[in-house]
């Protein structure tokens, strides 16, 4: 069952989504499987011990698929990404980074949860 949390003023996360049968197919994570489920062929750009990263170029926009050999590596990645903020589609040992408008259609294909991470540090205010 997915975790659902509200966004908090102190920079918490917001998650929404329901599990799907595709989520079970995707775990354990393989970029090639995730890319195939979304209708693209990923270009692998990082092969490291703690993660693999591939980019998909589509007519709707580009998105990044990051997979992890262990859940703890995904959690570390999310904590690091939190510094920058952003919205991500998060599954078991994988994360998809895309423009927010692309995430819901991808979630319908892959499962997972959409999470909004609040950035740390000062924010700019309008002049």
C-alpha cells in the first residue's frame, strides 16, 4: 500500500497514487523494462554501482529513469534530490524524473507514487 502524505510547511513530501500491476512487473527495477512499458528505448547515460540512469526522448517530452540495486540507494538519492526540490514518480528501486504534467500518465503505466520534494535553503521572493 502506498504512503500518502501531505506537504508540510517545513519541506515535507507529498505522495499520491495507487499501486498497479505494472509496478510489480517493474520491481526489481530495470531501465529497459520501465522504458518499454512507457513506449521508449532509453539511452543509458550512467552505469554505476549504486545506480543506472537512462534518458527517454519522446514527443511529449524527455524524462529520466534512474534505477537502484537496493532500496537504500534510492532513499539516499531522494534525500539528495530533496535539496533541489522537484516532483518525481517513485517506485520500488526506481525513480522517474520528468515535468510534473508527464508524471500522472507515466504513473498510470508504471504504478508508483508521485512525490513532491521541497527544496532546502533560501527562496527568492518577487521584487
